């Protein structure tokens, strides 16, 4: 089933508001495969814990994060770890929400992308000239590929590493039409 399939529910206004923050998108990514406390999230994001808690509460209220059972921290304090539910992957965006969410996702990607990527980082850029049908086919294939990974359970293999995938296909409206495309 394609990721943007009509079978998936539309995000509610409250859910769109919860996801309309690069900070919250990053929190979901951090808590994807490891439950983290508010303090741990704040440390990893180099942010104030009070600010992070505001974002965590919004994500919990919309069920994008779930609180796991409380535990006792290193100094005896009560800690609540949070884990991402993956719900953000399973809903569609109303067309009106797409411009805002596109900017948020790009901002989250930029914030997470390392200044010096590892030598084995997969990165490609491609300029294409496509008909509307070809554009639709490309987007459908990318959606199907991403949905394959969205729908499979996270691996619990001890040597598995966390990765992030960001894909976009957009019209290059600012480019002068020279007939030449660049690939980098």
C-alpha cells in the first residue's frame, strides 16, 4: 500500500499542529527505537529540559509519543521514558497542511544532518524533466518503497544502527530552462 494511500486516515488539525515543529519531528526520531526521558532528549538536542517537556507533552497528547512505565534514575529521581508510536507515518496530510509540513520536515532534516557526514552516507541529487504521468509514477514508486519500511517492524538486532531517510521530489521553478540538468 503506498504511503500516501487513500486508505490511510487524514491527520486531524490537532495532529498537524503537533507535527508542525521541527523540534517535535526530531523528538519522534530520537525516540523511535529507544525510549528516552525528557532529560535525555534535552541533552541530545542541546535544549532546555522545560522547553523539551512542552514539546513532549504535545506529542503525548496526540499519541505520537507514549510514556513507558516510570523508573528510578541514577540519583533516585523518578523518570518517565517516552517512545515514538510511529503514528506520524501512517496518516495523510490535507493538501493545505503540506506546505507547512514540507518546511518543517526540511528544517528537521537540516538540523539532524551532520556537518561532516560519514563516508558511507548515501546521498544523491538528480535533475529530471518529467511529464505529469512520469512524475506521478516516480512519486508512487518512492511512496511504495518507503511504505515497505514503514510497515515492517523495527529490528532488535544489537548491531543495527539508526538511520534517517528524507526524500522529496519538487518542481524546480527557479531554474532557467536551459535544457541541461545537473546531477551531483
